[in-house]
C-alpha cells in the first residue's frame, strides 16, 4: 500500500513496516546460521580490490535472494524499482516490498530505490553510485526475464561506470522452488550453499553489437559457474547431467 498522506497514518505505516522488517531480519539471520557456505573464486574479488577496480556482481534472478546471504558483508548496492501505477501503489505487494527493502538494508546492503523518481533518473543514479566506488549486485535476466538470458543492460552500466562485471554461480544441496517466472530458489535450512565467483568480464565497448556479444559471453559463463557450483555439492556426474539437460 502506498505511503499515506496523513502524517499520523504515514508515521504508523513507517512504524509497522519497520517492525515487520526487524522481525524479518532476526528470522533471516537465524535461518542464515543454519546454512553451510562453500565459496570458490574469492581471489578474483581480492585482486580487484587490490587493483582499486570496482565491480558489478551478476547473479541469475533465480538465486538473487540466496546470494544476499553470501554477499551481505560486502556493502553492495542493489537497484530496486516497481511499476508506477496506482493499482500497484495501493496494493499489498507494495506494502510487502517496503518491508523487504528495509530488511535488505538491515542485512547490510544499500538500496537505490528508483521508484522514488523517473526510471531513467534511477538508472543514471545507480551508475553514478557504482562510479563513486560502491560495488553492486544485479540480475542480468531481471526483472521480468526471460530466465537465464543475459540482457546487455548490466554490461552497459558497468561500462558507463568504468567497472567490471563479476559473474557468480550458485547451487544448493536442498532447496525449494517458487512458482514465479524465475524459478525462485531458496535453500532449505541446514543445506549446503555453493557460491562460485568467476573471472571479471571487461565491457570495453558500448556499441550495441559488442554489448550483445559480451552478454552472450556473460550468459555462458554464469551457466558454467552454476554447473561448477552443483559439481562442488554433488560431484562431477551431476554437473555433466545438468549440462546435457540444458543442451537437450
């Protein structure tokens, strides 16, 4: 529901969403403690930091929520937006979005809420934020898909921000899958979570054709890293089976 215009109701709205976000943060922190994380490729981020290069982490939309648990200590900035329609503004989805954004901030992320202005201005501000030295987290196939198809947008933003794109693959030993377009995945409590960080991709050319080529490279790399994450969890046979399934 949209922010009420009456000052008392507006204060109550903020209080209620903050209260729910506090409870959500505590529950998620407890849940996170039950997960066992295995991270591969950490040296790629260390090297970027040593060289003073900023980066944009790319994770498939399917695994964004899970990646939050692994990357919350890196002070990443996340871009958030929503439909600018009266129906959405007055829906419960908007209310729960406010709780979600406050929860994400409490977990250690900075959220650039583009819904507070024009969409074009939000993207420009996001690029400026990355340029200023804040690493970012982006889903290349978001926000509406198609699933596992990288769009050039993340590479364009990284190029404009003089940054690199760091592809990341994720896998879970046990999970639940949501009904959304992105096959939303969340690890079950006491699961193993594998996070594989790949080599940086440098978007040196902002031409349309060059960005499309780099987007395909990013897509293939992220798929390969996800296969590697499953290999860490289940062994080489599972990775080969998954690749055969994708090829078919």
